[in-house]
């Protein structure tokens, strides 16, 4: 069976095979070989993971923004607001962490993003999330931005476990032309296509088509990765007109992008309701990093004026290891399975791999050792998170790590700096307590050094040498010059 847009669909009868697989996996779980399967007595849940691109923490209705997000707000009101959820500091590292369940320092993607001219990608020896879910009988679909390797087909989503893929491969495109540097970057199942339309609306419509055509006897994993509200700040006139009262044209377009995305999320939820899939579907909405607050990280499109994203009380934004760059807007919704309310338990995007694998009954035998932890009990019922520490990132010139409420930000560039924050009292990272707590600094620095010894060399630096960029040693500038 094929969908109206040419996507292959699973064969009928897969549901019975899944029940047999779930029974076998349940026995394995009882033997302690895999995480406990929470829903072994019923069908495996559909999982839809929606990723926004460079969205500010404050820029959603349920965080009291003036930007209209009624559909996202409805999911938050009837689901769990994950108010202590973290991602990596920038695009490619976050997407890699989500796919692998491992910190990007493990495989060389910890620094910056894969540039348009880049020849590298996510290591092909990583057993990534869609491969694991396919093993459990899921139909796997990527709708949206990939940005984990575009130079060779071996890095593309179709070779990495996705049954279906649609959207751009690289990091930044014109939202109407679907081009980067004048070259079209828009694919369906690995084939370059040219089609008119605003990318957010095209991606939303494609997600709805997939749901409309899906065999409900088979579980669905959909990774819906919007390009909104990443630069360039562009939106259709009808959305721009909604924000005519905002004088700043950048903020007006940014707000319009978010509302356009919100509309598509509403249509997706309606499609699930129509197919009677909603009651067995986990929906998560997350931003890939904090909103952009520095021109260093706006991307390849030139932006003149005050950057519009708002990260609320949190320091800095995209590209930094401060809270504003890594603490993101997030929610989870599953009627009857996720308790509505605010969840303040610590979570990181690497935790999604083992969490989804646990829900799917996946035997974690082919993946490399995970940094992620199964946080489903925390998401579903606000139970204590197993996560008590976290690596924001470790790069050749800086690091951010956290144990409990203590956070270290260590910058090695001259002049070097060491900052220590107690996040339980100072979420805005205004007071540096390093001098008052030398032993805690020493402890966390020792952890950073150990992590640095474990780290793979950053592929981005190797690529800069290959490309012969004279400013390659200027690490902060590099981070902003390529996304």
C-alpha cells in the first residue's frame, strides 16, 4: 500500500506480528535484558516527536508570550509541561543526540553544525532510533529537516532507518524557494524534487497525509522536524497580517512563523483524531536549542536588527552552554497516559532514545552504550527523574556540565574563565560562585577533563582544515558562520 504522496506503507497483518514480538520482548524484560514494557498488554504506541528550530523558551502561549500558539497550548494544558528539559547548544548536535541517545562528543559532532560544504555526517556505525524502532515493527517517517549529513547517500535518512523521508537535508533554506545558496534542497525519499509552497505548510500537509494513509494495525514513529522559526524570518502574508501590531519586522515575521507552525500541529492532531489514533499516540513538542540571541549564530542569511527570539529569564541563547542556549520549551501529551501538569524533573534529549525504546519494547542490543536514561515515569506521572547530572557539552575551547544543582561553565580561550552556578537559587546564572566553592570547581573540572579524554575529535575542525578556512581557530565565530 502507498500513500497519496508515494510513501511506502507497511503490509497488513503487521499488528499480529507485533503482538508476538511484544510477548517475546516482555519475557526478555522480565529477565532483565531490556527496559520494562509498560504497555505490553495492548498495541504499541504511536510516537510523534515534533522539533521546532531555534524557538525561544518564552515564545509560546503557555509561557505567557504574545505569540499565538493555541494548538501547542492545548497540548500543554492537557499534557505535561516539561519545564526542565534540555537539548544541545545548536542544531546538528541536538539532532545527533536525539538519534543516538548519546552525547555528540562520543562521535565527533559536539561542535558547531555540519556546514553546507561539509562532507561528513553522523557516524554510520551508530545504531540510531529509527533503526531500533523498525526492529520493533514501527513504520518510521522523517518529515522535515535532517542536518545529520548530506554529502553522501550513506548519511541520508533513507539509509539510517527511515521508511519514508521528506524535506531538506541541510541546516538552513529559504522557506519559500527551498534553496540554500541558490541550490534546491528539498527531497522525498532521497529524490530531489521542486514544488511550490511555504515549507512549514508543506511539511504539515505531508505529515497529515502520512497519518491519513497509515495502516493503524502498525505502530507509527514520526519525526516531524519543522524549519520554523529558523532564519531567514519569512512567513505568508496571512500570518504576517495577524501581527500587524508588532512594529519590528523581524519580530513580526518570527511570530508569524511560530503561529504557522502551530496551525500545522493543530491539523496533525485533528488527523490523528479522525483516524482514531489519538488515544494511542504520544506527542512530544521540543525546540532543538534556545532562541538565537547572538548574530554569531543567526546562520547564513544576513539579519540586521534586534534578534526576535525571547528565552525569558535564561541567560544567552543558541550556541551557548548557558541555560538560554540549552533549556528549551518542551511538552508531552498522551490522553490517559500522561498526567496533566507541570513536570520539573531533569531531562535531556539523549533520554528520548531509551524512553521511546522502552515504550516500544525494543531490545537494546545493537546500540552503543547510551548516555540517555528512561525518563518515562517522570514524563507520565511526575515521578523523580533518574537523571541527576548532565553534560551540556565538552568542546576543545569550552565545557558545560552539571551535577545536581551545581553547574560549571569553563571557557579555555584566553583569557580563560571559570563560572560556577547554583541553579536551584540562580536559574538566570547571574552569580558566579567559583571562588567561594573551589572544591566543587575542582570536582567538576576533573569530570570535564575525563570527558575530554573520552571525546572523539570534532569533525567540524577537521572539515575546516579541509576547506582551508583561515579563521578556523576562532571557535566561537565558526559556530555562527555555518548554521
